[in-house]
């Protein structure tokens, strides 16, 4: 078992809010459950959601096996379940997040010589030009991207490196307004605030972004497909 490396202190206020919301949603899980993800018991309230996540994971792993990346960075890795799965197709993977509890769980459950977990809220502290692939899986909506963010991410990539965004919805400007209201209503129903959740518009992506998967009306026929786009940004 490896230990979490702390490049910065955990963001305690964010972690407390995040844990409270995740616990109410049934997403704060035990070590035994984490080790089985994305598999989940048949009667679980989130079973349908995890089936969609498993479908996207399969697509992403198939892509990575062809690319054969040596070093991968998972930003917003949480409890590390996906870091562990993706780590099976690379020589080394680093999962980073800003909270202590889930990172400690990730290291406890999945830490190894090839998988490390780091607490880091300042990406400029990470080694430059070190990663073949950087990905966000269900975590990019916790950031509000600007030019500096994209430049920092690209500085971490090797010359032919790529950024991948999974499981985050993007909106038109009009759609974002309505989506924000729905989210605020939802968090109000939980007794929480939506202070850390951003409703991102397509205009915030770099011009060279590519959509590798786009949800369609066929999802009603194939309900296990992901409802989120898969976006690639080359360095």
C-alpha cells in the first residue's frame, strides 16, 4: 500500500461540502465497494448511472490500449476507482485531488508501484512535460477554465500529449442559465449550496477541441451509453 503525497494542503472547506453532498446521494462508499466499482449491487439506487460510467470507461480503455501511453494524469481522481482501471493500460498513472479522505482511501485500496496519489490544488507544482494523457472523469465541472488553465495543463503534457474530458456536460449560453437553476434547486433540496459546480459552455473549450463521442437520441434505445460527450484536446 502506498501513501498519499501532499504537494499542497487539502482544501478542507471544499472537502466537507463535497462529502456531505456525496453522502446524501449515496456516492460516499466503503473500501469494499470502491474496489468493485464500476460494478455495483443490483438494487442500488445509482445502478443505472454506474452502468453508463462503465460503458464510457470501456470506450476510453479501448482508445488508450491503442495509444499505449506510458504516463497518465487523472485530475479529480476522488477515491481512485477509475485511476486503478486506467492504470492497467499504462506504465504509470498519477491521481490527484484536493481532499484528504478519498485520496487516503484511494491509496489504501489501489496504491502500488505504478499508481500514485497526490493531494495538489496547484497544478504548476506537477512535473512539466511528463504526461502522455491527462484526463478528467466527472471532475471538470469543478473548474472554470480560462487561458491560464489550458496553458498550465498543456505545460504538463509531452509534445504529442492529449487532454480528455469525460462525464461533464457542456451547454450553450442559454442552456447554461436553465441548467444552473435546475442544479440550484436540486442542491437546495439536499440542504446544500452549489458553490463549487460550474455549468460550462462550449465556448470555454480551446478551438482545437474534438468531440470523440456525442450523445444522441439513440441513447433511448441504448440506455447504458453515456449521456455526456467525450472531448479530446491535443497539445
